[in-house]
């Protein structure tokens, strides 16, 4: 192996190939996942600075049958970006590849390297007078390469789609170390299979994304945020329908949050002052982006809330009066993951269900879990506008969280996934499969689809060196 490490050092520079041989180097940040569920051991952490270096690293690994775990910001929630415990896998960190290569205002695109932090891309777009709409709570540390690798969703999908919908072209290093130059920036291209869509969401199992051409949008003239108390999940779905009807393409966010999820935000972030949640089972956060004016947006919002209150699907509501207030409301929504982690280890699900079936799914699954495991606490929240719920399960009050997760994770997953399957949903709407759901996929994915996935993996990565054991087991 030392000859591989020597080659990697020649390719990237010795200071960018970190190993355990040097006792003063701490690799742990690259070796465990964000939630600290998985602690692996890397053969080396390799930090290339260019596409040519990535290609040379992959070639060197292919020559020695060494497997590669691509890593961006390491904020993934399914343990797909950290090495296993063997000490034989290299972590390929894209963090040094963080340049915005070009911004084309007439084509409404920017071409960026995979290691760019999402928040920096939002900033770069805004400085040029545009909106890059991908937005998620991890945006301060996740990278666009990771967003593409997982086809991340976030809070603006209801209007702009997932990362997939925002991507026009890719540059990819294949499992053989060749470079596919696919940064076309074209909105139409029907010259055969769309390999871009194969790579997006493949979680590092088919190749390494080194750069991407992403869509930009005009900045809206005004963005208004409202917070509504709703009496039931049925009412939240009814409000979504009204919001589509009244706001049209202006509806850029529609998030639902259950009372217990908000109580955790209140408990751990009291300065955020969570409104209206104590007297209602659910609250909804809505965003209206308007290309006319703030007054127009406010009028639309007020009319929507008036109609919703008359229909009985909103019991109370506030519309943010300032940008600071709007940011504060979004901060509450985005603090839930962290608040839940502070409450203790929990069992996460990022499921999707046809929106019309979500009320029945929640009622049935809540009842099932509470019957099977009395006292479990359900932290339900998420992107109702996309039919995507974070249906998270926390230990009963007073029960040790680590022991609860150890003893109940499998059973909870089975109960939730069976219910998802009954309601014709998906066991992962946005976080992906990683290593945490790989064993579940054969039960919930169409067998023909799974077989096609397997043959694609075998044909593009015959040595199975790209993030093996993630997404699909061979
Ligand atoms: P990593 O965690 O480093 O990697 C994720 C996967 O992508 C791994 O399988 C990795 O091998 C692969 N990968 C990384 N870079 C590349 C590359 N260049 N080429 C090929 N494969 C690559 N996710 C959502 O979808 N929506 C949310 O709203 C959301 N909110 C979050 C909030 C918090 C607080 C946290 C901690 C996470 C959240 N996530 C969310 C999950 C996570 O942020 C996303 O999955 C994100 O896209 C991961 O980006 P990353 O750069 O951290 O990728
Ligand atoms: C979000 O929507 C993320 O905030 C994280 O997808 C969800 O913590 C979670 O379960
Ligand atoms: Zn989410």
C-alpha cells in the first residue's frame, strides 16, 4: 500500500494526503458522519485540487483495487460519505476544488467546482444579481458535489425542484479515471441517454463529480414569510392547495412542523421565540416570492390567509413584517434537526408519500408506533409541499436514547417503511440510501429497477471501487 500512498502524494502533494502514520494528524473529522452514528478508519484522506488530480487519484486507486469514498461537506445523514472500519478505503475530499469557474448571465447559469460550499454559491449568485435557489439547513457546510451526489432537496423544492432540476451539465471522473466533459449548459439535448441524471443521486457509487453547470433565476422583488397554526394535517394539505391556487409560482416554500418538533426548538433555542405552537398540533411556514413588489406579495398573502381562515384550515397566523423576522421564522424551522440531536439520539426517516395520503399515513403510523412502543415521541416535520416528511422517532421520556436506538431501530424502521409502502411512498425522499438503508432497498424497490441499477453499477464500475456497499450491494 505504501506505493499507492507514494503515488497519491506525488499527484496531490504530500501535505494533501493524510494518513494515520503521522500521529500528529487527526483524521476523525473525515471518518465519522455528522450524526456520529458511524466511525470508520481511512487508509488516507486525499485532497486533490483539480480535475486532473482527481482523475490521476482514481487511476492510481483502480490500479491497486483500492476503494474510494467521495466526500464533500460530510453533512450527509445516511453515512454514505465516511469510510468503513477496514482502514483500506481512501476518503477523496473535494473541499479544495471550490472555484466558481464561470457565471453566464445571459444563459442564466454558473459553472462551479464540486467542493464549493452551497452558501458561497448562493452568495456568488446574489452578488451577480441572481438567485441560486437550492437551500437547506446544512448550507453553511455542505458542498454542491454532495448536493448533486445525494440529489438534495431542501426548502425551495416546491417551486424550483431538487438539485437534479437545477443542474444542466456535469464534469465527472469515471471509475476508470477518465474525465467526462459534460458541462454543456444546454437546456435541451436529446443525443441519447442522459448520463447527468444517472450521476445525480448516485451517492458517489458511479464516479466523482468534479464540476457542474447550475441554473440561476432572477432575484424576486420581494420574499414574504408567513407562519400559520393549523388544526390538523388534513387542514395543512388543504392550505397547501389554497396556497398553490392563490400564489401560483410565487409559492416557494411550504414546510410543516409538528408540536413536539417545535417544542424541542423552543427548549433548545428559546431566543428564537417559536410562535403559536402551544395551542395547535401543527404549524406551517409559507414563503411567497413576488416579482412585482412587497405590497403585492403582502396583499396576496393576506387574501390567502383570509380565505384559509374562513375555510377553517388556519386558526391563527402571522406574516413577517421585516426580513429579520422572516429569517427568524426560517431559523426556527432549520433549528429542528439540531434541537432533536440535543434531545438525544433518534431514528430518522425522510420519506415521501403522495400529498393527498399524508394525513392518513401520519394517523395510521402514529397509532401503530404508539401501540407497539408506548411513549415514543414523534418528531414530525418537513417539506409538505413536496410530500416529504421527516418522520423521526425519539425514545420515550426518561428512556436512555442510545439503548432505545440500539434495541428498537430495526423494528421502528420496519414499521415505518411497511406503512410507507402501504401508502405507495418512498423510503428516501432526499437523504439517500448511503450505508444505512442499503439492506432495506431490496424490500422496497421494484426488482426490475434494482436489477437495472445493479447492471449499471457493474458496467460503469466493474471493480466496485466507487463507494462500495452504498446504495446497492452487489
Ligand atoms: P457528503 O455528506 O460529503 O456526501 C454525501 C454523499 O454524496 C456521499 O455518498 C458521498 O460519497 C457523495 N458525494 C459527495 N461529494 C461527491 C462528489 N463530488 N461526487 C460524487 N459523489 C459525492 N438534505 C436534504 O436533501 N434536504 C435537507 O433539507 C437537508 N437538511 C439538512 C440539515 C442538516 C442540519 C444536516 C446536517 C443535513 C441535511 N441534509 C439535507 C443532508 C445533507 O446536508 C445533504 O445530503 C447534502 O447534500 C450533503 O452534502 P455534503 O457536501 O455534505 O455531502
Ligand atoms: C431538513 O429538512 C433535513 O431539515 C433534516 O432534511 C431532517 O433532521 C432531519 O431529520
Ligand atoms: Zn429535509
